[in-house]
């Protein structure tokens, strides 16, 4: 079964999976992948886009997620509530361990749903500095991992892992020629990241802060403040979770193309 690593966490809710060897970098990344899996969730999220000069644009969104019956693949719908220029825009992302992921975006100005293909994963997620691939996650088995050290980030010991794409297609579709990830040793939350483009130039820096346990029974954790900075443009995006509830009892209907078109 193919897995993927949620580099950002948008939503990277992390858990401890004890069955893996502690020093194997691929197993560490798989643990990070598994922490993002809660039965369902609903959150209020603020996205702040900051230009190089410091000008800010603030977007309000709501996000819902639910696991598929296999307990591995996740469905996520993100709906933009404000400001007016993005209100009604919505995205639906569904992971598939046995095939290509499904990504749709609803554009209210056109009153239509557009389906994205694999090559679109490197594109900006609705004008932010996160790509669609950053949001839905990078498949674990598409990358080769090297444990390059151990460092403290904000007082927490972290595994430092470099990830290289296994094929040119993986690099092209993700937009990354290399990734470097700092994953906490205690709960496997990704709290720092550095990214290089396919030409080998540094392109992005990621940070995840304000880590909280959101499901004590299942040992799930979430970084409530996420930031991605494009080092080539100076633009950055900050994601703040105002509220995140787990186990809210969501219907499958909320994760369909028809529901995506509801502008509410």
C-alpha cells in the first residue's frame, strides 16, 4: 500500500505508531504520515498571506475531514468564507492508496467544478505559498530518505531527514528536487522544513508551532500555527487554527462533488 508524507501538516495531525524502527528514516516519515489520520474533524482556519513588503491579506475558511473505511486515506473539504474575492471557492481532496488522488476545486465565478491532475500538485493552493501537494501530502514511497542528524527545534529534539524524489515525474509533479524535514522525536510532528526546486535552488521554508494534543485517546497532535515562506519571492502564508474539533460525526455526503458546489 502506498503512503505519503504530509509535509505541512495543513492540517498535519500527528500520532505515535510504535511498530517501526526508531532510526529508520522511512519509518519515521511513515509515523509522521499516520499522525494526520483522525476519524473526522471540523476546523475554523485563518490564512494570512504576507507580501515581501509586509502587506497582509486575510482569508477565513472552514475545513472538514473524514477517513475512508480503510483507515488510511483521508477526505478533506476546504471552503473559503471571506473575503469577497474568494468567498464560495472550495476544494475537495481525496487520497487513494491504490491509485491517483482526486482533487477538485469549485470556482463560484464560473459556477463549475474543475478537476486537477497530478501535474497540478505543484501549483499554488488558492494563491497561498502552500502547493496542492503540500496540502494533500507527498506519497511516502515516491521518495528516498536519509537521516542526516538530530537537532533541537523550539526545545524539542527532532530527527532531521532529507527526501529525494525517486523519479523525474515525482520531482516534476511536486515541484521539488529535494526536501529536508525536521520531525519531532516525541510525537512525530513536522515542525520545520526546507525545500529546493527542481533546478536545485532553495525555494521554500516551513515551520509548525503551537503543537497541541487534540485526541488524547488516540494520541493525535496538531500544529495550530503553520507558515510557509517562498524564499525566492519573499511572500509567505501563515495558517492559524482558531478551533479544531475531532470526532464530530460527519456524513459522507459532505465529501462529494455535488456538496462542493454548495456556496454556504
